[in-house]
C-alpha cells in the first residue's frame, strides 16, 4: 500500500482548516481504489487566530492528521519546506487551505503519476478571473520577463498545487537555500512533469495574504534567486557609458582644436554628472541586492522554527 501526504500551509485559516478536511475526505474512495493511504500535514505558519486549535481538534479525531506549528510567520515557502520534510508519503501533494486548489483534480493527477509514468503533475490556472486587472497585467509581464532572463522554466499562472513522487520531493529537499522561491525550485529540479489547466477558483473563506506591494517584492525575490541577468545588464550599461565618454572626449578635443575653446558647457556638464551618478547608484543597488541575498544565505539561519509538532 502506498502513502499520499497532503501538505497544507495555513496562515490564519481557522475557518478553512475543518472545511478543507471535509472536502479532502470526499476523495477517500478514489484513493482506496488505488490502494493509497492518506496523511494530512497541516503547517501552521504562526497563525494569530484559532488555526492551531482547529488542527488539534482534527488530530484528536483522526490520527492521520499531523501538524507542524511555527514560532512565528515564516511565509508559505517555509511552510512548504517544513511540510515536505515531515511528509513520509511515496506521493506528496501541496494544497492551499482555501480550496483554491480543488481536491477533485486528485484522481486525474494520480492517474498521470501511476499510469502514464510522470514524476510530477503540476497545475496552472488559465484564467485570472476575480483578480485586479493591474495585478494580472504585471503577473503576465513577470512571467514573460522570467522566460527571457532565466534558464529555469517559469510557467504563467502556475500554482503551487502539485503532486510529486518521492524522488522529486527528495530533490526539492536537497535544495536547502534560505531564499526559497518555490515556483523556481520546482522548475529547477526538472523531472517529467504533466501540466493540468483549470479556471481560477476564488478562495472559499477568509482573505488573501497578498497585496500588490508584497507581490512586487516577491517577484524581485524570484528574479534575484533565478537569474543573474541584472548583473550582466549592469556591465553592459557600464560599457555603453565608457564608449559614450570616449566619443565625447574625442568630440571635445576636435572641437577645441578646430574652433578654439570658449568656456561654455556648464549645463551639459551638470546633466552628464547627474545622469551618470544616477546610473552608478542604480547599478550599485542591483549589485547590493545580490549581496544582501548572499548575506542572508551565508548567515545560514534555519528556514523555520518549530514551536509544536503533532
Ligand atoms: N500562507 C502561509 N503563510 C503565509 C501566507 C499564506 O502559509 O505567510 C498559506 C495560506 O494559508 C494559504 C496559502 O498559503 O493556504 C495561499 O495563500 P493565499 O490564499 O493568501 O494566496 P493566494 O491564493 O491569494 O495566492
Ligand atoms: Mg488562495
């Protein structure tokens, strides 16, 4: 008999914890048919509401429900990592607590894994219904950009809803980096992946933890973690300005020799100084971003801290 571990990162999801459990159990018959046992791993990401109590209630009723509870909010990426470490299953699936990742897709996902020889089954949403227009626009731009500047595969609309075989899980666990951009990590490890598409589903209860600014910073994390293109960009800018400066020098010398040298050009000088110092600060900033990521990586702090485990 095989074991399927379901990992559910939860941050302030008191209403969704029992609801998710009920929805998940509806898939039990299908799992039995395939001779697969189930375990549920709720990862409480330092929730401030009654999420932990709700999980404990489930744990008392059903021994297959496990919990890892963090000492504070470490973010969903850390939650996923903790869940993967705790999972004992031959198959592991990641799901959101808000049922935006429909458990009803599981039978189909399992079929691809068991009958078609895929190593993992990933999902992407093909619509962004119910999402602010500006957010969708920038999300699309982000994926288009990543496709160009990163060697790792980034799929537009990819969700974290993913079913994996043990080797894939172990590969992900072997990546112990501190800056965990999970969407990139999945692409980076490779393996044979089947993509399933579905329409966006809005969360059942509670509200999303993301706003535009958080998403923007998150996208920067993604770029820094999976591309060094900005650094190459900085070098190119430096080169362009060197060439430009050389042309200007030649131009100035020739002009002085041919036309004499009236002392003018103060405004243009100020413009040039302002422009170039701006470019320099920008480049320094880009380098600094990588340095700060390196700094956090070198510190080697744990990705999460556990307060309680069931
Ligand atoms: N989540 C988490 N830690 C956080 C933020 C979110 O564990 O700091 C969980 C959250 O409880 C949910 C999942 O990650 O199960 C997705 O979060 P959300 O629904 O807010 O994101 P969205 O679906 O809007 O992208
Ligand atoms: Mg959600």
